[in-house]
């Protein structure tokens, strides 16, 4: 298995980075969505990667 890149689960839209994660199948009905996206509030890749790890 290859190494996972540092930007795993990061999505950039415009100038902002988002952390996105798939919802487990048994929780999709309760949550009402298949993917959860949370804004990290920053546009810098290195800072977003560090923030995501916390």
C-alpha cells in the first residue's frame, strides 16, 4: 500500500480548504447526507494540513 498524501481528505474550493469525510452507511439516513464538508477557514495548504491533523 502506498503512503497517503499529506493533503488526504482536503478539498480546495476557490481560496478555501475544506476537510471532507464520507458518512458511514448506517448513519446516512440519520444525518441526511453522504459526505460531510467542514471549512478549515484558511487558504494556505501547509496550515490547512497542520490544522486538519489536530
